């Protein structure tokens, strides 16, 4: 019982971080491995994904109510992300993730350096003047590629989505986080369907952890909406740096 309570505390922190810039998996998944060692690998991943989906849904809804979302443009990215994530999940057993770690760490390092060096990055919402064809092409590519990555590997998905929305579409951190959270919610659904039909979810753990993650996501989304893009930018830098350190340590 104590281990489950501790896990719920970590899930709250994970949800808080994840709501703003992604990266909640850095906290919740390792905590679940440590505090619920009796679970098999598939059960751990499935229960963690279920809890994350509960939390992501809350922040996605809260952001969607407060931040203008262009659904006609976002829908292609949503569909592409769903297909990409499910495809990645189907291939996960055929891939050695360790082979990709140096590439992922390098990309995250470049994202971090670019964000730190370009001081105004993501602070102003200045949507780029793109033709419909360009917008749809960028949206579908973003959803498909990052969705596939989430289904196949996963770490840093939310952060990559935030970076993509700022770089490709000219969003600020707040709007990028809102759109990224909706896409991330869809990729979670896609992977969750895979785990659900395989029967790997341990509901006795997934539900309370999911409720804690929901509370954390609600608090994090509220904080992001209240503090704005400048605050989220600092949080983004901290989370990406933590991702680099964590993944490098695991790889070494």
C-alpha cells in the first residue's frame, strides 16, 4: 500500500511536468519499475501508458478550452499521429532501442542548444504564413514521424512535439504545448489500444496512478496557462536537459 501511495506522488509530479512540456515519463515510469517490481515488463509499460493517458486527457481538455485550436489544420496531424503510433507499437518487438539512443540524445542536445541560444524562441506567437498545402504537409509529417517515434521508442515525445510546433508553425510555447498535448493524447490512445487487447493492463495500479497523474496534469496545465510562454520555456529547457542526462546514463 505504501509503495502505491509513493507511486501516486511520483505520478502527480510526472503529470505536472508533462502537462507543460512533456517528459513526465522520466519520473513516472522509473518510479513504477522501482515501486512495483512484481509487475512484468509488458504490465509495467501498459499500466504506465494507461495512467499517462488519463492525465494527458485532462490537460488536453483544459488547454483546448483556454487556447484557440485550429482543428481543421490539427486534424490531419491527429490522424497521422494515431496511425504512426500504432505502427510503431506493432514494430516495437523487432527493434533494439539501444541502437537509437545516441541519435536521440544528439537530437535532444541540438534542441536544447537551439532553444538556449535563440533567446526569443517560442516567446511570441507569430504563426507563419503557410499555404494550405504546406500546413497540411507539415502537420501530417509531424504527426506521423513523432507518433511513430512515440509508439516505437517514446522518451521525449512531448518535448519533440512542442519544438516542432514552434519551429514549423511559429507558435509560442503555450500554444505549442496545447497542440502537442492533444497529439500526445492521441498517440497514447493508439498505444493503449494495443496494450488493452493484449490484456497487459493491471487496473488496480493503473487507476489510482492515473488519478494522481490527472491531478498533476490539471495543476500543470493551470500553471502553464497562468504563467505563460516565458515560464514554460524555462521548464522546457530543464526537462530536455534532464532527458539528455537520464538517457545518457541509461545508455552508458
